[in-house]
C-alpha cells in the first residue's frame, strides 16, 4: 500500500471540496495540505494559484516521490502536508484529465 493509498482513507473536507469541481482560479491554499504559511511560501516563489502547482505536478509526471521532494524543497512542507497535496492533485487529475 502506498502512502497515497493510506492517506486516501481519511481525506479532509478541504480535499473533498477541491476535487469536486474544476480548478479555475483557486488560490494555492485551496489545495489540501497547503495552509496560510505554506501558501505564502509558494506564492513568494511564483506558485500563487492551484493550477500553477498542478503544472509542476504534471511536469514531474505525477510522480509521488518527485512531487513530495519538490514540495519539501520549495516550501518546507512536512510529510503529511506533502501527502495531502499529492493526493488532492492526483485525485483531481483522475477526475478531470
């Protein structure tokens, strides 16, 4: 069982809300696992919208390990935050791409 599959057993309301509809112009902190502090760090590095983070997720070929490492290096996300954000984007892609 992957870390993602383990996390899927208990997704947050924020996750459910995000994956329930198209992304549009949602802010970066609309992503599960990304709160005010991480959102600010991502914005400072040019990742101001959820779709910009999605772009990075796709550039990394939806690879969990690469995306988690990028999130850790870019905004110091912890393991839970990395998993929440990865799971949110993966499920969104499965539904909308």
